[in-house]
C-alpha cells in the first residue's frame, strides 16, 4: 500500500473538499514519528559511545564478547517489552551491534584456524540466527555473504581501491544458484514477517552468482583450488596443470545466457530484471575491453554504444508504459 500525502488546507481553499471532510481525513493521519526516531538515534549512539569507550579502557576479546552479549540481551528485552514499537530503531541497532560483535569475536578467537571452515560457518550461523530471531533485514545479507567465505569469496580494501574475489566460481554458482531457487520457493510458504528476509537472502545470492560468473569469465576456474592446491609455487603449479579446468569462454557464454533468461522470465521492472540488465551491461563492457583493450578508439566506440543503449532503453521504457 502506497503512502499518499495531501495538503488539506490547499484542497479546502480550492474547494475540492469541505472543511468537515478535511477534519475527517486529518483524523486518519499517522502520528509524527520524528521525535521518537531522534530519541532512538540518541540512545543508539550513546550505546555505541559507551561500547567504544569500554573497549578502549579494556582492549581485549573478552570485553568485546561481553558487550556483544549485553547488546543482544538489550535487543531481546526491547523485542519483548516494546509493544508499541516506539524503540524499534534502537532494538534493530542493538541486535546489529550484538550479532556483528559476536561474529567478530569468533573471527578473532579462531583467527589461527584460517584453514578450517568451522569459524566461517560459525559466523554465518550467528548472523543467520540473529537475522531470523530479530527479523532483521540488516543481518540477512551479511549472513549470506559469510557463507560465501567458506568457498573463498570475500572483499578487500587498500588505499583508494576496493576488490571482490571469488576463488571457486563454479562451486559458488552451484551453491548460490540452489539458494536462489530455494529462497524464492520458500518465500511463498512463509508468514509475511519472514518473506522479506527470504527475499533479501535470495537477492544477495543473485549478486554472488553474478560475481562468480564475472570472475570466471575473466580467468576461468580450476575446481577445488581453494582447498586442494598445495602450498608452494612448484607444487601448486603442478597441481594446476592436472586440475579440472573450466575455460573462461564457458563462463562468458553461460553468464550471457543466464542473464538473458532471467530478463525474459522475470517481471519487467522488478529486481531480477533490473539487476540482470545491469550485469548484462557490465558483462558486455568487460568482454569488450578484454578483447579490444582500453585505447582511445575502443573508448569512443564504447561510449557511442552506451549512448545508443540508453536511447534504445528509453524508447523501450516509454513504449512499455504506453
């Protein structure tokens, strides 16, 4: 249901509604929640300040664990007593702080077990459990992304740069493709309170599948390299020569087919249609510059193609609306 805003005073002055009708409509207005939002934000920033100060005074993992548990306890308390949802923002903030803090503690305590899947699965489990328990859309996406870390996916940041890496494109596509189908099939069977969580999880999985296709279309994939390849360059080089290899051309063709199929089948203007169109453009320009390189001529031609796509897309959008 859409929110409709009416200027009742102007409508009365223009004679479109009577003063009595304006009074009646004003009685249906939702209460102004700006004051409550301000109070929630002040309380949340106060909690963040206290947590930061406590960690600065006692800088150790145990302090972070205790603060995370306190935050989760506070979120659970608010979930039970805040019947009018006046402290909903504060509760969401506390659940987010607590879940991320607990996940961070697991990552820190088991940082020496980098080769084991258990810490990563533990982090994904904590985030997923908190997302379901507190019905938090902010925790669903990190839970799905944390699961991707078990396959060697992740992000990295350094000076003025941000990177995304996927070490197992084929397995990532299979795992998150199954999750997409599962979440969308499950969504219709869930109550309304959990349908949005399933939708966010499915959409995050869509992003992971596209990232995996993107990486595979550039470098191909040697299946199992994240776990099976030995340390040391000579031994690793020998393993790569004998590993099951899927060429980048297979990902290039498969990605295009996948995106076109989604665009054709998905609801026009919906998330799947829009995101697939965006990634199809990314795919085209990735392959375009991979083949032709970044030089003045390719940039000019690429720009002309982009303008042409924009004009064609505008006409198609107007025709669909008409």
